[in-house]
C-alpha cells in the first residue's frame, strides 16, 4: 500500500506545495476545533465543580476577530490557487503538440508524425508537451495523477492541456469524467522517456496511409461491403458514384449525398431511406467513431471519383 | 375576541385580512419561483444565441410575426379585463365579475387557438427541430436550436395558459355561486396575480422569439 | 404581523394527534402538520435504507480491484441509484419535511402551517415522484450518475433516463411546496411577542433552507425538462455536434445542485444550534451572528456553482471568479463552528444521545468544510476533481454532518413526536458506533483521492485495494450503526416509558405543549416574552436542573 | 367609472402603445450590439402590468419583498451564467482530424 504519489511534472511540484499549504491550514483549524471541544467537554462537564463565573456575553470582539482571520487566510489560499491555475492555462509556444481523441472507452493518441497509439502516450522528458484533445461522443477527462493535471475532453470541441514531465517512468492515465459502461476501463499509461529513446520510438512506429485507404479497410471491417458490395443477399443501394449526386428518398423528396447525408445515414439509417429500399440497415451510432466516419466518407468520395461523371 | 370569524377563515388565522394577505404573499412567492423557472429558459436562449448567432437568427426569421403580435395584444387586454373584474368585485358587483372572468377566459382560448394555428403552420413547414428540417446547410444547427427553444418556451407558456384559463373558469364558477362578496374575494385576486404573471411571461417571450432575430 | 388571540381549544379536543382518528383515511387525508411529518418520516426512512443498501453493494464491489460485481453496467446503475435516492429522496427533504413540518408550527406557537392542504399535496407529490423514480431504477436503472451530464444522458445512455428524470421533476414540486409553506408560516403565523430575533435558530435555518427550496428548485425543473426534450428529439441543445453546448447543462444543473447541498446542510446547522445550548445549559454564543450566517450561506450559496466546473472547459475568468466566491461562502460556516465552541465554553455539558451526535457533527462538519477549501482552491481542484477526495468531502458533510444532525434531531424531539422516551444507553452506543464507522469508511477515501483514484470506477488499479478494503470494513460498521436506531426507536414507540412535556428541561414553545401534542398544538396561543435560549448563567447556582 | 377603472384603462392603452412601438422598432435596422434595446419596451410593459394589474404597491408588503427577491435571483442566474461563454476561448474544430503523414 503506498500513501504517497510521485510528482513527475513541474506542475505537480507546485500543486503539491499548495496541497501541503491547505493541509497545514486544515490541521491547524482542526486541532483548534477538536482541541477546544475536548477541553470544554472535559472541563465543563455536567457535574464538574469548576468555577463558571464572569460569562463574557460581548461576543462581538471574538466574532470580528475570527471572521477577519478566516477571510484573510481564505483570500491567501485563493490567490495561491489561482496563480498556479493560470499557469496551467498557458502552454509554452514551442510545446510538442500531440492530438488525443477520446471515444467511448478508449484513448486514441496521434503524434504529429502520424504515429498512432491506443491507451498509451509516450512523451520525452523535460520537454513541454501540449495535448490537443477532443471527444467523439460524450465528455471524457484526461487525468494523469502523477502530473497533477486533468482536463475534460468535450465532444466536437478542442481542449488543451500541457505539462512538462521531469521524471522518467510509467504513470497511470485515467478517464475522470463518467462516460458510460466501461468508464473504469478507459485507462492507460503515460511513458516518460529520455529524448533519444523517444526519437527512436517515433521512427520504429512508422506512419499510417491515406484516409481513403484506411476507409476501404473499415468498409469491409464494419461489414458495409456485405450489403453495399453488390453481391450480398440483402438488397442495398450501390455506393459507386453516389457521392455528390441527388438521391431519391422513400418520402418523395430528393437529397444531395454530401458528407452530412452519408454520416447521418450511417448513424441513423432509418431517417432518410433511399426510395424503393427497405429500412433494414442497422444503426452504427456508438459503433463507428468520428475519425472512422471521416475515413469511410473519404473512401465513398473516392468511389465517385473513379466512375466517369 | 371576534367569535364569529368570517366563514372562510381557517382555524390557524386570526382574521380574514390576515389570511388574505398571507394567501397573496404565498402566490407572489410562487410567482418568484416561476420567474426562476423561465429564467433557466432564458439562460438556454442566451447560450444558444451566443454560440450560434447567425443560425439562431435565421431560425427566428421563420416565425409567424403577425400571430405573435396579435397574441401579445390579446393577453395584455385579458389582463386589463380581469383586473377590471377585480375592481368590480371590490365594489361587490358579482355579476360584472363573472362577465369579466368569462371574457378573460375567451381571450385566453382565442390566444391558445392562434397559438395552435401558429404551431400547425410551423409544423407544416418542417420547422420542428427533429426530423426533416426546413433550413439546411451551415445555419441548420443554430436554426434547430432556435426552434427547439421556441417549442419548449411556447409549449410551457401554453401549459401555463391552460392552467390560467381553468383557474379563471373556477373563479367564475365560484362567483356564480355567491361565494365572493365585497369583503371576501382573495381567490379572485390570487388568480389575477397568476394570470398577469403569465401575461408578463409572454410580454418577455414576444421580443425574445419574434423580434430579436429580425433586426 | 403575528396572529392575534384565537378561540381557545375545547377540552375534549385535547386528545393526542396520534390517537385523534385511527382510520387509514384519517392518516392519508390528514392536513395536520404533525401527521404529515410522521408520514414523511416513514417514507424518508424507507428511501434511506434503500439508498443505503445500494451503498453497501458499492462498497462490496470495491473490495477487489477487478470489481466483485461482474458487470460494470450493474455497478454504474447501482451508484446512480445510490446518488439519486440519497440526494432527492433522503437528504434534500430529510430534516425540513420531517422535523421541520412537526416542529416549526410548535416553535412558532401556531396551530398549523399557513397552507395545510398544500402541505399534504407536497407529501403526495414526493411519493408519486419517489415511486416513479423507483420504478425506473428497478426496471433497469440509469447509467449516467446522479448528475445526468449531457451528452451522455441525452444521447448515449440506454437506461430509463426520462422516467427517473420525471420522478425527480415531480419530487421537485414537493420541495417547492414545503419551502413556500415554511416561508409564509414563519412570516405570518408567529405567536404574539415572537419577534424575529426571538426566533430559535432552527426556524432561521429552515427559513434559509426554504428560500433555496423555492428559488433553486425551479431551475432544476427547467434543466430536466430541456434534458428530456433533448433526449426525445436529439435537437442538440446540449450536443455540440448540432451546435449546442454541454456546459449549458452543467451551468443550469449546478445552479440548482450547489444550493441543494446547502438545502441539505442548513437544517443540520440549525439542529446543532438548538441542541448545543440545551445540553450545555447555556445561552447560544453570538445568536445574531449564527442567524445571519445561515442567511448568508443561503444567499451566497447561489453565487458559487462554478467550482464544479473548474476542469470542464469553463472559461479561465469564470473559474477564478467562482473560486473567490466559493471561499467567501465558507466563512459563514466557520462562524457557526466558532459560535458552537463559544456556547460549550463554561457550560454544564451533559452527554445525552442528541449531544453526542451534535458533538460528532461539529467535528465531522469542520473536517468536511475544510476539505471543501481544497476543492475551492483552483489548482488543488485540478488534481482532486472527480476523485475519491470529492467523494470523501461531500460524504463528510452529508453523512458525517447531515445524517448525524438528522439523528440528533430525531432523538432530541423523539419524546415530543412519539410521547415516549428512547433507551438512552443504547442510543449513546449507536451514536459512538456511527462516529467510528463513519471515519473508518470515509477517511481512507481522502488518501485514495489524493493518490488519484477516480470516482465512479467499477474496477481500479491494485495499489488502491488496501484503502478500499478499509473503507468497506468501515461501511459495515456504519450500516450496523444505522440499523440500531431503527430498532430501538420503533421499540420505544410501543414499549418505551411515557415522556413528560419537557424531558430535557429545554426552553422553547414546542416544550410547552404535552408530548405528544394534541391536534391544535396549543390550548391558548402562548405569549413570548424572552429570547429563545434564556438559560440562567451556568455560574449561578440555580442553573443546576 | 371609478378611479380604479380609469387607471386600468390608461395602463391598457400604454401597454398596447408600447407593444406597437416594440413591433415597429423591430423593422428598424439595429446593429448587432444594440439588439438588447428591443427588450426595453418589454421590460417597461412588464413593470406596468406588475404595478397596475398585480397591485404590487398596494398589495401585501411581503409580496413586494418576494417580487424583488425573484428578480435579484434571476439577475444572479443570468449574470453569473453568461460570464462563462462571454469569456471562453473556444478552439475552432479543424475540418479534418490530424493530417495523416502521407
């Protein structure tokens, strides 16, 4: 059992200082309250014959003194807390940028060079790292206890979080905002490596290929090819050359098959069903994430490009 | 000690005036809580309009302005008629009070009729935020937000109107059975407070829905 | 404007309110504030043990790192059920509707609340809301946590969100009705001579609580309405994909929910300010400061909700402003604690069960309040937010503070409510057991929070196991300590010795009627001539009663 | 036509006039910043209805207290909650997630 958390980042040391300050104030006040209470409870218990005369009813002097004392201490703590907080909001300009995409129950990290990792973040030591984070579904929270930093990750909006790790080692990464079933499974490791080891790690992990290629892989992996491939048992509209052209819908209107329409049809297929087709396609919302969606759309767009207009 | 306490005074009150002031204060306190209830809606309006100004105003331009304006005048008139009724009962004229209540209730029903007509027009133009929506493209998000705010706000106001009309009808029914007189008409005043409050809600909602988007 | 004299109560009307009509109808359609208080007490107790059993299962699950309950889904629905039931169906109503309903008219020298029928409506709304929420929780429950953050609750949660939200929505009206009733009664139905500064502090704290009831609950109502609208139609009010702002939900939710935690604690502060002077046989130290700190907590409590959103993407400026305001709201609580110590000073302290609970309250409430400072200091909150530190903080105030105060009040006014005396020694034992069990349960969680264990985790890394096992062990002691009063208080109703009108020799209008009081409370409306805690100076010899 | 009736009638005329004024103002092209000016006639109308028809001044003084409390709390709700979006720095969502290296 360990009762002490290593401070592995510059921000951690400052926040630890504040925590110790708060702890000192709390123990002082607690000692005062529990001490006085125990003293009075023993000294002035019911049958103790102690002299209780000269009751000072003028409480005004006491009230003002302990009220101003509390106000001053609290104001000091407020200033101390906000000064450190403001520094957490100002990432240095030369910070190493890393993209983080949170989706229901996993962290997808992508380095500028295209290296991708799941539920893990490799960072060089003693270099400021700025995480640019977004979520694909609900609100998550990127929390690294060892760095004492935490930031909610909002869907469709980018939040930044920066830290400067100064101790090697592997530290816990938690999701700290309840996000559904396996919220407790959405954990990972932050590996702080020497600069050279980090450079080697970057080269060995190589880089992915174009979005459309990845979309093609996803098209089969998610089973779309089964129906839309043209040779399956279920009758489904062919997607060759559909991108950008008008699509007649079952409710009589026609709609242009743009990005939004394709994404909506994947997430809520029963809403705009193509004319003369049955609404049998299952909804993929919660199954296909935001960046996979973008790759599928890129692939479907590439299908239209091949067919001569 | 006044042994003959007015017929309607409950046992925990000293006299009729004590009870009537208490009842009116109670209604005012309830209206304070309603102010916070609609206040939360205004916070939603401020947030949505702040984040999606263009889409929001695009949606606002689709509202049926003439129905909103007529409804404003109708409600203001109904408040006037009802408070005239209160003035009559203060003078003891029960018959006039019943007439004023019925006129107020009719104006209320007319307001609701126009409101349902407006909703029908909106729905037929696919302005309900869920499902196929009239405005597409960049401003669709903000317009959907406006129209969801519109339907929640006018829906809540309509519910308050229906409760108001029922209360006014109840007052008219009580007045017809001689329960009110010059020195006992607290329920009439309390319902008047509620009715004027619902009128104030519409007075505030009217520019927020119809006008701010149009300039 | 207080009430003038009324017709005296006839002798044959002097039967105890408990035996004044024994048919079920006379209980279910009663407008007597005392009977409604008893009805509420029974339903509150049921909800308390329901929420408590959910807590027991949570502690059972956290015994092992991989989670003793196999499916994370079940665990998520358990802690949501624990949160919803405890917040809206036990803590928010607890003291105001049970002891408040019973004692407020008695303390004011009034015969009943201003609007008795609305008071009965409040109980029915509470029960309808409760049944609706319980149906949803048992029919499959909700996996969003009691905070219902969008877009999880509006777009991604599968559970019965709308049913639970409807239950809370309805029970919200019940609290508005109670708050409205109290404010009007305290203003309009005080006994002659009972000026504002002669009111007991319990009345003042219930007045402050009612202000929050009436002015914060409506914002919760509109928030839940918008959430339901968003969940049914997916129009994007809270979903950024369609242009909405998830922080809008958090702002509206916490505008209610932070004042709601002051709804929960203010009655407890009032109860302790009642009990400490009685069992120290001494004036309450700094009466005016204690009174105005209750009002200050109620008003400033509305300014501070942003400290729940320091890391959720709120703007820097807003976070700093809310942090400063959150430090200000802590000052009135500190004033109250110092004044209780001032009251203990040079008193004649007796250690009956209510006093043990009250002393426990002072210690635990101070600890809870101080850990609140950690969460108000911006940078500390960045580390501690959404960890077990927060869980320990609000349980120290809610369970250590509020539940202890609820039991203190229950024991203190038990003779007046039931007309019987509870067994003193067993009550003291259960109070001490609760204090020990509580600390063993929640103090390890402060350390867990500092170490970074996030809240609402079904499984956790192995290094946190020992502290979690300690906490779960404490939970079993706490559960035992809560069951004891259920047995001996129920036993005392039927077999306890009869209680006199004023068993504690306390000063207060509620002790001037027989216990249990008859339906009309006072034979003749009492005239008040002196302050609420006019105990003779402990130094003088006649103080020893 | 007692004094009360006359007062109600004058108030009604004022309200209708304000309503039409407001309706007219909406056609004048107001720059984005001056939009809140549109709410001024509405607030005046609300105050008029409260004074004349709800008898704010001649009713129980407790009622006035609660009315003021309601507006004060509304100011807290609107004021403090708008403080956040006005000062929040939001990063625009880049159209595509991070560019793949190729």
